[in-house]
């Protein structure tokens, strides 16, 4: 099956700095890569996703880049704010054999702390 | 539009007791999923269901059973709870298509003593 690795496991930045979280995946058939943010005690919430027909996608201060050749994708947060503090999960998805169901394979998460 | 609703939000069980966690979605999604989340382990898939009447095992299915009662509801059952099943359980759903995002419920925090 797919194996998604995420680094770093913890990241501390000063407010206003940028934060970058990196993920690698093993299965070249994976074609969909969402990122989730989980605040303490809350549900994971989708913040951005990218499909393999594009190399980069931006939404205000958040961007995701994808390198299919190297099988890695990254989350970039610019001008970080204390409310960006949370755990961030990357994931990869591909169709299951014989179906279009697909599964999400998650990384283990990155605890981002933004200091005022 | 409530999205994905899980009940209960918290539960404490004794070892050996049984329990069913309930999940319902009102987004007309076909696929539904059960995950458990443990510190440092991320989200691990227990079972999933492509449609009513079908279920498949995920990474960590041992000790659990599921039922896809209808398109809206997907329940997770612990027949004989063990301390190792202490965790936060999340239900999720997604519309048809492997490249669509999953939407999560608020979770059930389960402690087994």
C-alpha cells in the first residue's frame, strides 16, 4: 500500500515568518493530495488540496506544491499568525484496484506552534 | 446542514463491555470511513464503506465491526472493549470519487478502563 512520510514532526516559528511542511509518498499512482488542519480537541479540517495535473495551488497565505517525479509535496504558510498553531496532516489518495473508492493515506502530522 | 454527526462525544467503558459508535452524514455522500487517532500515530483507518451494504477493512480492523445501515449511517462496534482501544474515533464521508476531500465529524473520545 501507500506510505506517506511527513516532516518535521514539530515546527516552531515566530509570528510573521513562513512555515514549510514536507511529505513524501511511495505509490506513483497517487493523484490527490489534501492537507488538513486540526486544532486541539477539534476535527481535522481540509485547508487545501492539489490534484496531480497541477504543480502548485495557492489560497491566500497557504500554498501547496507537488513534484510527481520526486514523489513529494509541501505545504507553505506565509506570514504566520498565532491562530495557525495546530497539527497539520498531509495525505495521499489513489483509486483502489477495481473501484473508484480510494483511501486516504495520512502522514503522522506536524505540530506547528507560532509564537507571538 | 450538519455535515457529519457522531454520537456520543465522550464515553468511558470497562474492559469487556460492548459499545456502538454512531455516525450519520447529511451530504448525500457515498463513501464513509472510521479512523482512530492516537498521539504520534496520525489517523489510522479502521474500516470504510463505498456504499450501502459494502464494507472493507482498513489498517487496524481487529477488535471492531461495522455496519453501513443505509446511505446516511455508518456505525462502529466494539464487541469486547480493551484498554488498547482507548482513542479518539473519527468518522468521515466523501462524495463519489477517489480524488474528493473527506469531511470529518467532531470525534468520539473513548476511554477503556
